[in-house]
């Protein structure tokens, strides 16, 4: 299967951040039972990133979610992999917003909601 350069690049970037983020995330999981970060990266545009452990069929998994209008969610078998997914999802969220105009209702050719559409 051919490599897709954009995905390879954001994957590499996410993996390079795992070691830096790991101590803070692990400490929060130990203290609070979850880790969460809220970043306002544009006026009134926030991204909520969260990692929390879950038991699935008797095994520990990490639920990873990144929300900004839409929500990307997955389960990871290790905390390191959860952080990798988190970095990829955070990048995808911002890139889809800027490149595709992806708040839930918008498109590059339609930056404002139509009559009757609601914003979150």
C-alpha cells in the first residue's frame, strides 16, 4: 500500500510529541482518572482533547477523543499509542477547518450557516 505523505508527516509529528506529553498525561490519569486539555486556537473556536482509561472485555484501553464541532474518537491499547492518535486527531481537526472550511455546517464556498442551520 502506498504511503500518503500528509498522513505520514502528521503521524511522525505526533510520535515525536509522545515523550514530551507522556509525563503530564500519565500524572493526570493517576490523579483524576482522565486527562483533558482545552485550547482556544481561534476566536470562539476551541478544541477539547481527552484521554481516559476504559475496560473493554476485561482489558484496559484508552479512549481518545478530540472535539471541535465534530468529534474524532478511537480506543488505543497503550497510553503511548493514545498520545499518537491524539496528536493526529488534533492536527486533522485544525487542518480540516482551515483547508476544507469544516465547522459542522460550513464549506469553503459557504462560510455562514444557511437559514435554519444551527451552530453548536
